[in-house]
């Protein structure tokens, strides 16, 4: 009876152990799955999703964030000098030949344990660290912000490039359908004896050229997709697609505000302001070199001495003290004067950096706006040309079927139409790209 009970209990414990182990494994495995779900990129992605994903995963942005963390640890290590510094020192020594001193007696074996405490009261280095900590953090964040802006602009341009390339492939597919229909009509007319065989041969050549061009665009699109994935930091193997309303794409080309840029909106200008404040503190630091260094100290010493090594601490002689250290720099040549002069010159030099940056931003904005206006005009012209090319192609196609035009005219009209479609999409991309440059120059893009 006892044996059966023990066996049943053993079986029960094994079953509970298996269930508990399975529960723990399922609980552990659920974490990466949830993390992957919340941090994954949808297979169909919008422009905002691409930019947000890039800001979270792009290596350059992550490096900038790591630099922020490094800066924070550097600041804390500097500010740690305000806290009391507690140190423990220990030494033990054995004289091979004792010095010839009769009083006081020097034992052959001695050891000293020292516990020291120091506290800075006035220190120019620590004072500078505490005064500049906020601006140093801000300067580090501004570098990260610049990295995010650059990534947002680059990803947006590549997004538009992929989108336009996809539309070009769609237009070529429509062109191929038109050419296939034209080839079919040319073959029927040749079989009916109304035209010679050159018509359908020309149609075949035009169709082959369109098929080859479509294949070329498809291969180029693969490279653009790879570039977009690299720019957003996507390392997955799944295929992605763009989520965008083509009907609203044309609305994106309008620049709502083309007024002169406000320099204060540019992160580069804000960086110069931060650096100027740091240079002002650097000048104060040079002047603080005339201040004394004041610190509090305290020591506790435990000394052991004996002629026998094993009995070094058989008798201990403690002593302790505390006091204040005052260090006053009296004369250092002209070092401090030159340091102050150097700090003043660096501060004055910063004013020229502001002027250079303003001129650079102004030139960047004017150039970007000029490219945008030219691209917008090209897009307007290409849009009108596309409308005319469609009208001409439709008319010539009808005239050819009626026997009023040759097939060569149809091919020319088809070529003009395809050229107008491609030019229209290229002009659309140029407008969207140049608009991003204008917004960046004006300081309208911020993250």
C-alpha cells in the first residue's frame, strides 16, 4: 500500500514538474515574440511609418543616442568630484637593513593602514562642470536632432523615388498593353492585305523595347528597395510595400510657406548658441584660475611595528587628524593672463561663425527655392505635354485604323506618349525632392 502511494505521488510530482516547466518556457518565449510584434514594421508602410522606424533603428541615429549616453556619464563623472572622496590605503614593509637611527626606534617590520576623506569646497574644475552640465547635455541632444532630420529627409526622398519608380513600371505595363493591341491590329491588317509586313514588325520592335525598358526599371527598383531598407535600418527578409494615396501625391508638391527662413529654427544655429554659452563659461573658468582651491580633509592611520614579522600588528598605534587645505596660485608667469585672452578670442571668433552660418543658410534656402520653382514649372509643363501626347496618340491611332496615317506615325505618337509619362513622373519626383530641401533649409523639419 505504501509503495503504491509513493509511486502515485512520484507520478504526480513529475506531471506537475512537466506542466510547470512548460509554463515557464511559454512565458519566457512570449517576451521576444511580443517585443518583435511591437517593434516590427508593417508590410505595407506609409511615409511617416518609414521615418519613425528609421529614427528608431537607423545606426547613425542610434550612434548619436549612444553619444548622448556617453556624454551623460562624462558629466556625472565630473560632477562626482563634489561628493566626499573616501579612500583606503594599506602598506607593509620589511627592512633588510635598518637605518641607523637610535631615537625614535625604527622597527624592522612596519605597516600602515590609512583611511582618508576629502571634500572639495572651492574647485574651479568642478565648478565649471556643474555650470555647463545643462548646455553640454543640450549640445549632445542637438547632434542627435540633426541626425534625425538628415535621416528623415533622405528616407523621404528614397520613399518618393520608390513610389515614382513603381508608377513608371505601371505606366510601362499600360504601354505594353497598348503595343500588344497595336501589334494585333497590325497583324490583322497585314493578313487582310491592307498594309505590308513592316507595320507589325515595327510594332514588334516597339513592344520588345517597352518590355526591355520595363525589365530595366524592375531591376533598378530592387536596388531602390534595398536602399530604402538600409536607410530605415530594416534587416528583415520580408517584402515591403508602400501605403500611399497616389491621388494625394500631387497635393504634396505645394509649398505652403516660402517666406525667408528664420535662422533660429535651424538646429545648426541653436548649436552655435549653445556653444557660445559654453565658450562664455570657458572664459569664466579662465578667470576662476585666480580663485584658491579649498578642500576639507580627514585621516585615520593605524600603524603597526615589531621586530618579528608575524607580530607586526600585535601592538597598534592609531592616530587621526582633520583640517582644511588652501591652495592659492600666486605667480605662474603670464599663463593665466594668456588663458583669459585666449578664451576671449574664442568667444569673439564665435560671432563670425554666426555670420557664416546665416550666409550659408540664406544661400542654401535661395538655391533650394530656385530648384523647387524650376522643378514645379517643369512638372506643370510636363503635365500639359502628357495631356497633349495622350490626345495626339488617340487621334493618330484612330486615323491609322481608318487608313489615314501610317503605322510609323502611331509608333512616334506612342513613343512621345511614353516619354511624356516618364518625364511627368520624373518631374514629380524632382518637385517632391526639392520641396524637402526647401523645408530643411527653412528649418521646417524638426524631430
